[in-house]
C-alpha cells in the first residue's frame, strides 16, 4: 500500500471549485517540504451514442477544459510552497480516476473537497462519497467552509 514516511505522497482531486482549492491547500500542508502532490482532474467521457465526429468534438472540448484548469493551477505563493507537484488529466469517472492515481502513485492519502451539490448527498459530494467506498487508502474530505483557502488566484 502507501509508503508512510518523512516525505508523504498525497493525491488531490481538483475541479477548480473553492472546495477543491481548499483540498489542494490541505494536501500541500500534508505533503510538506519534500513531499509530493499529484493533482488529479477527471472529465466525463461523452456517451458513445453520439457517434463520430460529435463524440470526438465533445471529447476534445472536455479534455481542453481540463488541460486549461490544470495549466492554471494556483501553485504560487507561500501557502503551497514545499512539495513537488505533478498533474494527471484522466477521462472517466472522477472517483475511479482519483482512486486509481492514488493506487498507482502509492499515495499515503487522498484529499478532496466536498461541494455538497444535490439533495441526496448534502454533506458530501458524489465524488467524495464514492471515494469513501472504493478507495484502498485514507480519504480526507474537506468542505469549503473548513479551510479558508490562502491560494492566490
């Protein structure tokens, strides 16, 4: 499983929301100097029934949005200094993508923000809720109100 040591590896699910920025800040603090943070953004794949070229166009659009989001990560500033950062852009269900990256990268823990969208999961977002069921390592869920992000955007 994960390596617990002086230089933790943290996987952070990131969608650009305030909750995910708070998760990024928390993950950076957990990793600390010398640690590693893998920032994962997953985008939904279009339905197969669209057919080409509609499928290809929508796929390119979603991938492009994800690339832009990761390119514009607010990694500057003192609050996020210390760890080494890498990004992962994956097409597919977000919870599965985050759990897979954590497994492949031997992460010590996964950190995600909960936006609480929807009536069914008002306390946890659907991604964080699913991660709690499928992850094979600790999952930390950060509501946006828990940490005021210190990230310069």
